[in-house]
C-alpha cells in the first residue's frame, strides 16, 4: 500500500468521524467533513483501492439531477435556478459514506454520533427548562420568546425545525442500537440514554411537524415490536383523533391546555385560524403546479410563485405572513413546484428504493444484530421525516439533508453487505 493510499484512508476515517461528531449539532460544521470525504473517496477510487457502490441509485440520482437542471434551465430566472441546484452538492454523500464504512468504522462512527447526541441532547434539555442559551445567535433567541414572557424553548442554537429534523433521524437509530445484545451493557445504556435525549430534543423543538414525525416513527417501531399484534397501533391513532376532536370543542379544556409549557403550540396546531397562512401556501402551490406540471417552475423561483400568492390574498382578503420565496412548507408540493412531475417522481423512487430494500432485508434476517437494528432505525427515521414533510420542506435544510444522506449511505452499505462478503476493517 503506497503512501498516497494510506494518507487517503486516514483522511477518510478522520473526516467520517468529524462528520458524525458534527451531525447532531445541527449547524454547518458538517460541510468541511463532507468535502474531505469527497476528496479522500475520489483519491481511493482513482487509485482503485475502493470500488464505487453498485446500486440502482447510480441511475436514479443522476436522473433526478438532470431533471432538476432542466427545470432550472428553462426557469424565468436561470441564474437563481442554477444557484439553487448548487445546494445539491451533497448528493454524492451517500456513496462516499458507503465507501468509507467497514464493520469497525461503522461501530466507531455510531459511537461518535451517540456521544455528540448525548452532549447536545443534555444541552437542549437544560435550555428547555432554564432558557440558558449561550450558543444560539441573539436573532434566533429573540424569535422564540412567546406571549406573556413565558420561556418555551425551541431547539438548540439553530433553527428549531433543523434541530428537530436531525433528531427525527437520530433517535430511532440510537434507540434500536440499545437493543443489540452483542454490545456490552454499558454500550447499550450509552445508546439508550442518547436515544432518550435525542427524542426529548425533538420534542423540545416544539415543531408541530416534528411531533407528527415522532408519533409516526413511534408507531412504526411499535408495529415492529408487536409483530403479529401490530393492529394494536390503531389504538393510539384513535385516541389521538378523539383527543383532538374533544380539545377543539371544549373551551374549558383549551384553557387548561394553554397553561402547559407546550400548550400554545398544541392549540395552534389544531386551530385552522392559526394555520391559514400555510393552507393558503398549499393552495398557491397547487395552482402553480397545475399550470406547470411537467418541469415545474425551477428552483428558487419565488417571483414566479408570488402572483399566485397575490391572487389568493386578494380572493381571501387575508394577507400572507410569508413571501413566496420561503416556499410552501410542504416537501411534496415543493418538489412538484421545483422539479415538476418527473423530478419529484424520481426523488420518491430514490427514497422508496432504499426503504423497500431495507424492509426486504429486515424480513429475511434471522437475528437481531447491529445491521438489523440499523435497518429498522433508518426506516423509522425515514417515515418520521416523510410524515413531517407534509408540513415542512425539511430536505432543503442543509443539516437535515446531511443527516438524511448519511443514513442513506449506511443503507447502501447494509444493502451491499447483505449481498456480498463484508469489507475488512
């Protein structure tokens, strides 16, 4: 092994560790690690020390990028469209993560991820109960001091939906790692505590879409554990529906809920009046999609969407709180707007391929080991993100995108490992 290959391997290992350390922080510290992963991975590919993963995503992701470029190229403002495409530079990350992983580096990376999750989860818990917030910018701190001067923390030193979105992917993975019997008891406790703090961090973000994502991933994990009795998960769904209906029609109950620290957020979630802006965003998005169904408007084309906002504001007599440039707060509608039907369909194929492959392998597995825990943890996280995506455009957030793509890289590694001998450490 020559010196260049040794240096690239060492850089690859260090950058993967740095990346896993930065991910739970939900700030931009992961970008430098991604660049190092790209450089070291490409060096090892050119030296033929590693082989590019063979997966259907080799065709799906480039096709998705092609239609994204096509939609942006024909957009009214080509410069803005192509600038938006620039944000997809991370899409090679799943392949680079899969290249870098071995059984040894996988376990090491998960422990680093768990360590940072513990740190930031503990900080988020302190912040939630005390309002101590030394890391987040003053601007973001000022955003989240709601009515009556009551502190209601939302996230840790980043946008609350960023923090919540990252934890939607982290907590189920940590939770299921705590169930791997081949780990030592202190390792299982370590992952279990990390899972608890990550779950609390997602809850404490007070993002209503994040809560829906947590509920969805919990239902999936409950179904996994219940197996043949999975039909029992209909009970919490039914209780939730009954609770929402009762709360909407009981002023006395509303008054009591409003006294809780999270009460105003709950009431805002079920009150149509508080959500009229988002409902009108979706309405504007649907109208624009109907006029541009095949390739959409292209990325970052808020000016082209603004006339739809203006029209709906005029019809309803209710002005928008947000400009069209902020997006429509629904990932599925946003994808159709930005890429059109073809691009949005390819993204669904991309995510659906990984989910179905993991699901098939999980059903075929004979034992509960590290790989099986990761399969179910990633699937639970993906379902949580998908549920939250009905109310937010979470994949466009750089840190959430990095977390999602990281788990996609682990998924590629797991899929390949089941089909071929595992790589040596």
